[in-house]
C-alpha cells in the first residue's frame, strides 16, 4: 500500500535521472531485480528505495562489470545478510535485556559477530622472499 507522504517517480523520470532507456528498467523488473509499485492505471511507480536499489544495480553493472545473473545473486545475498543481521541484533538485544546490556564489553561484542584480534600488516621485502 502506498504511503501518502512517500515520493514516487514514473519510469520516464527515472530513466532520465540515470541516463538509461526505459526498456532497461522494464528488463530489470522482468528479471526481478526491481519491483516498482503500480498505480491504479498500471503505471510503474518507483519509490526512493527502488531508486537506491537501481543505483546499486547500475554501480554493479557499469562500474564493476557484473552481468545481470551476478547482480541477482549479489542482491539476494545482500538481502539474506540484512535478514541475518537483524536476527543477530534481535538476539543480542534480548540477551542484553536478560543479562543486563549496560556492560561496555557486552556492547562492544554486540557490534561485531566475530571479535577480531588486532591485525598486523607486514610488508615483505624481496630479499626475504629470495631466502625462502
């Protein structure tokens, strides 16, 4: 359902904003990469969220050379990671409530799934490589 305060863009506006053909937007919809809402007259309406998703798709295709099959895989993985992150956040919030989440150590662990030790980056010289 449409929110009254939400801003919508029609396909011609989006295609001009990103210098892409409207048919490309239709292809992205056909492939399931974009899911614009529809008006009562069946006009495609793109939300801010749709536009941000399109920006990500265009970055993958234009700047990184990813094909549409790769874009689909990346978007699916990204959505799964966001769902998992939300589940982890919910679990940690619950544990924080149960065990008293005010503790600084708990809060620092809450921000990272895996606690990493400090990493040291060492540049290898060519002389060291020759000795091996």
